[in-house]
């Protein structure tokens, strides 16, 4: 594994920067004119789908560069690598539950990452960072869901 790609500080900075849209869209659903909420819900959904798909791609790339994986691990990792994208796609099909399904997708993806990150010889801080990022993302999605629904019915 190329050590330049494991820059802890840069990974943290980029990860936290990636949270900004989640948080701003969640806040917007509580503050903006109710007529605009659909646009912010759509933005949250689109950004969530893209981000969850990216998390699957981590496994695809890590599998390609990990020479020490067994055949079984390789097969499992490659099969898993497309699963977050499928969850993300399916979440776009269930309109009333899309944010709940995508939040569940982030939680499941974190738990799988926690089980297999050592296969790729990733450092311990990677999974701690993933936990923090996942918690903020799920909280933002829940706040978006509640903010949009509470305000739409008032």
C-alpha cells in the first residue's frame, strides 16, 4: 500500500469537509422557507447516494492493491464493494423511506468496514474516522428527515 495515500491529517480534513453538505442541508431543512424543503431533501438524497457509493468503491480499490488477500476474502470484498451502490440506488426507489434506507446503508457499511479494514492493512485511525463520519452523516440524515417532516406538516 502506498504510504502517501495514508496521510492521516489529510484524510481527516477531507472527511470532515465531506460532512459540510450533509450538515448544511440538514440545517436548511429546519430554517428555509417550507416551499424550498423539497429541493434540500433532493440535494441530501443525491449527496447521500453519491457518498454511499463511494464507500463501496473503497473496497474495490483496496482489493485491487491488496496482495495478501485470500481468494475467499477477494471474492467477498469485491461482492461487497458494489453493495453500498445497490443500497443507494434502491433508496431512490422508495420515496417515503429513502433517507431512512440510506441512513441504514451508512450504518451497515460502517459495520462491514469495521470487520474487514484489517484485510487491507489500513491503520486503526481509519476505522475510528469512519465511525465519526458515519455518526455525523446518520445524525444529519435523521435531522433532515425530522426537520422536513415536522415543518411540512405545520
